[in-house]
C-alpha cells in the first residue's frame, strides 16, 4: 500500500471516532424522573425583565434546578411569553434545539449564561412544539407547546 492509502484510512478512522463521540453526546438518555409527565403550571401574570431589557408580561414560568426544568413540557397560547428562572448552582443559557446550532426557532436563544436567581423571557410568535435546552448542559431539555 502507498503512503496515501494509509493516510486515507487514518482519516476515515478519525472521522468515524469523532462522529461516534458527537452522536453519543447528543443521544444521552433522559433520567427516569425527567420522562414522567408533570402538570402544566399556570401562574398569575407578572412582569419580568427579558434579556433585551424590555418588560414582558408573562404567566408562564419554568424553574430550572440542578434536577432539570419544571414543568416540562409547558403549554401556552400564541403570543405568550415564558420565563425561565435559574435556581441552579451554575449558569443557565436557554436556547432553542438543536444543540449546538439553536436553529429550530431562530432568535430563541439567551446568547449567554446567567447566574442563579436571574430570569430569561421569550415571547413565542409561532405555533408548534418548540424544544429547548441549557446550552451549557445540553442533557437538560424541555419543550414549549404553543397553541
């Protein structure tokens, strides 16, 4: 075999290993408690600060703890906003699926991590089921159903 043949074989092997590692990270199985259905919680409207420094009135809040998002999924009406509250011991970065591109719902991306006690709000202007995750911990995910 020529040196070029060995080089091609080595590149193919490296690509296969890299693809396996990426696939393995994206197919992490959810924990049993994350798979069970949780009730949809609707709260009274309240004002929260969005990441864009505008006030959004929302009645839908998702709490993010070290155990994941609650509730998940959440169902809202078209034009409603959802607020995520960070109650973790780490930074939170809410972003649309699919990790790492966040292109399922363009614009639905916090764009940076926020500390414990902070919130992020997003107003949904499209009907559908919109998956999201914590960009910093992509194994933590949920969905917003917009009717």
